[in-house]
């Protein structure tokens, strides 16, 4: 099975399976709601890409293939990622952001640094391919923070300190990102962006009373990731710096929570209270919970007997979930049954690892998690994000007002600078590998030529 293999082909198969799973679930939801096949398939492409790239990011962090598969699927099927179809630029950025974070993880390791440095600028600029987005801005802050950590206390080798190469890549990525934002190359393919308020985006699964409540906030990462993150917290997370990622969770939710208090909302700048800023900031919650959930599951699978009291406490939290949702403001508690069922089911499935055996337990856990991810995703109705049909005889994207396809060459100067820096780093890496490659001396070559065929190595 690809989830337990060790080869590269198994990893590629697991990543493709995530994309196929997200495509199937999202397309099925669109067909059930009466949309045509094309109108159901097109909005599912970006969440599928996001799940695939999240899997790669988690693998770069050192997570197992099994955990990366489940959490990558949870990222792609996140109700928040599905509900922001009305903000296609933010959705594109959220789908491509894990690629930039993967590049940071790869550049932090000496064994991968030479391979990724020449191409890292493309990854860093990828979240801005659709123009300026809040998700891209948040991702850039995480990227810069990760690179600073790599320069100061990362896994640096003595032969080649990464400071110069990383700084060059930052310059190249900034130039490419600025060029993406200025040119806005995808604008002909994207319909008008609408600023979706958090109360609408987080409560897209409800047809009435689109208010903001605890259940809507829990649906941003989904109940599976919430439970796995809590499991890691109860077991005192070992694989990641939990305090940093929980702080990122708080930073993503804080802007929306603050706006619920009128006195605090009045003191904030208008930019921080804009609907698209509040909605896009929840991407930080989704990303950080995915990292914490993956690390928590890997920690449990590595040493399930460590801190045995974590599972009873997790069951107690699941039992209290149903009354807490109604007490803390769920507008439609009856419609939140997938959350309660997932909380209870996952808390009951985890202790069965001893009776089933670890391999059978992984299969049972994967089946339950995939079913639990499907139910909330099917509750989010797809929006009609396909652009209007073109008149007969027209092919390709429409050009909006002011779009000029015949741009001067200097408009692409940012890409040229970034590509030049990448080419210089690639050439430097190739020369370094040639110097390190052992070449036989003339004396050794002569000895090898005169030796008998049976003695030649």
C-alpha cells in the first residue's frame, strides 16, 4: 500500500490519491446540488492542489507518509478552503502557500539545500501568482521567519553557510512576487473578487442565520485536525515547537474575535477590519492546526504508550463537545452533528490500537478519518465560480478593461532578475559538485589499465 511504502513512487501515488479524493468529494457535492459536471469540477481543482502540496510540506517537515496523507486530505477538504470560492485569488494563494513553506524546510537541510536553492524563488513567489493576497502576505511572513531561523540556528553545514544563498533567494523571490502583483497575469481568467465576511465564509454550511459561533470556528480546520492537535497538546508535543504554532492559531483567529467586541473593533485600523482581511487570516488557523495535528498523530503512532492519560482526557473533551456547542452560541446545533460524531468517533477509535494491532489500526483510522472529512465538505454548497459563457467563436480568456497583452519587455524585469539569480546559484552548485566529485589521477588510471580484467574494480 502506498501509505506504508518507502520508495518515491509510493509517495507520488499517495500525493495523487489526495488530489483524486478531494476532486471526487467536491465534484460529488456540486453534482448533488444540481451543478453541471464542468461547474462542479473546476472549483475542485484548487482544493485538490492545496491538499497535494500540503502533503509535500508535511513530508518536508519530517512527518510520516501515513500522517501526511490524512492531514493533506484534511487541508484540501477544509470547509474554509472550500467556502472561499468567491475569493479566487485568496483560494489560489492558500493552495500554493504550502509550496513556499516546503521550500523553507528543504533549504534548512544541508542534504536538500543545493537542489532547492536555485528554484526556491519560484516557490516563494507562488502565493502571489494571482496578485496581492492576504494569504500570500501571511505566508511571506512565515517564510521570512523560517529563513531567519535557518540563518541563525538552522541545520547549517560548515562547508557552505547558507546566508548568502538564502539572501539572494529572498531578493529573487521578492522581485518575482512584485512582478506577479504588478502584472496580474491571471486577471483574465478570474471573475470579480468579492470580499466575503467571516460570518458568511465560516458558516457556509448553513442556509440561514449566517452568524459567527464556536461551531463555525471549529469548522475552519475541521474536527479531525482539532482532535489530533488536542491529542498532541495532551501528550506534550515533541516533533514541533507547539508554542509557536499555537501562537499562529491565535494570530489567525484574533482579528475576527476582536471585531466581535465593539469597543475594541473601533480602535483598530480600517484595514484590519476589512472583511477580506478577517476571512483570509483564518488560513493561519488552518495551516497551524494541520501542522500540530500531523505532529500529534505521528507522536501517538511512534509511542502510543507514552502519557496514557491523554486518551481518557480526549474522550472527556469529546463527550463535552455537544453541550459546549449549544452553550457557546451554535446557531443551529442540530446541523453540527458531523463535528460531534467526529469528536466521539475519533476518541473511541484511538484506544483500539492495542486490540487491532498497529497495521490494522492504521487502516481503520484512515477509513474513519476519510469518512469524517467527507461529511463536512459535502455540507458546504459550491458557488458558481465559473465565468460567464463566451459568445460563439470566442476562445481563450476574456481581456478585462485596461488589460494589455502586448507588454514591453522591461515589464518582466523582475522575472529576469529572479531567473538570473537562480541560474547563478544553479551554476555554482554544479561547479561545487564537480569539484567534490573524485577523479582518478593519471597514476591510478595507468594502474587500472594495466591490471588484469579480473582485478579491475
